[in-house]
C-alpha cells in the first residue's frame, strides 16, 4: 500500500511543469533574502547608533580631561610666577626670566645666599644683645653704692659704749661674721648685733651694732677692713 502511494506522489511530482517548481523556489528565495536584508539593515542601524553615542561620550570625556589639564597648568604657572616675585632683581621683563626653569634656577641659587645672610644676622643680633647686657650691667655697677656708710652714736659720757650703724652692699654671705671678728680683734666687745635688708634688688644691708670699745672714734670704725 505504501509503495503504491509513494509511486503516485512521484508521478504527480514528475508531471508538474519545471517552470512552476523553479518559480516557487525563486519566490521562497526572494522572500528569505528580503527578510535577511531587512534584519541586516536593522542590525547595522542599531550598531551605528551605538557607535555614535559611544564616540560622543568619549569626545566629551576627552574634552573634560583636556580642560582639567589646562587648568592644572595655569595654576602651576601662577605658582611659579608668585615664587618669582619673591626673588630679588625683578627689573628684567624678559619672558625667559619668568619661565619656570629660569625661576627654579634662580631659587636654587638664592636660597643658600639667603640662609647665609640669616646666619650672619643671627650672629650680629646675639652680639648686640650681649653688648647691651654688658653695658647695662656696667651702668648698674656705676649706680650701685660702692662705699660704706658708717654712723657712730656715743652713749654716755665715758664714750666707751657706742651704737654703730653700717650700710653697705652685701657681696659675700660671711661678711657680717667677719665684721664681728675684726671688731673683737680690735678690742671691742659686742653687746648686741642685728642685720636688716634695705634693698633686695641692690642687695644693700644695714648692720646695727651695740659695742663697748676701749678707744672710740669715727675714724677707727670707718677704717675697719673685713
């Protein structure tokens, strides 16, 4: 049965005109080509749009980078010019003098000179301060009382008992004890003794002595050495 159907189909196929079969294949092929071409155009159009958008975005980024670079260079150039204004000898207006390499060369040369000048000025300042301090000390020494002020008050008619007051600048800590020793060695008897600080800044002290002596005279007390 199957063999009969297949043979009838083959007979029908062989009896179809060749032009009809070729025409049908051509129509199918044209339809396929048209569909392929339309799809290809769509793909090309889509890809072309993406390329346009991508190139536009890349150009914008490149312009932004270029603008940032120009701004950076302008700021750097302004910094060089500011540095150049701090250097001496700005009379020349040549462009070469105000270019970055020239400015840096002048800076490298100028800084060591400036450091030497600062060091010299520091030494001069220190010396002037020492001279001023020395002169001040000498002036204070000239103003300080260098001589002793001695007063003697006789008590009683015999004149062998006196009150001695000595004002002087204190130079040593043991001056008062040395004074008492010298007076006792001269034959004086110390009945009482006291000290008081008259001027703390000038270290002026006052010694008060109640003394009994064998020979009483102002010359004797003023000639005391201690």
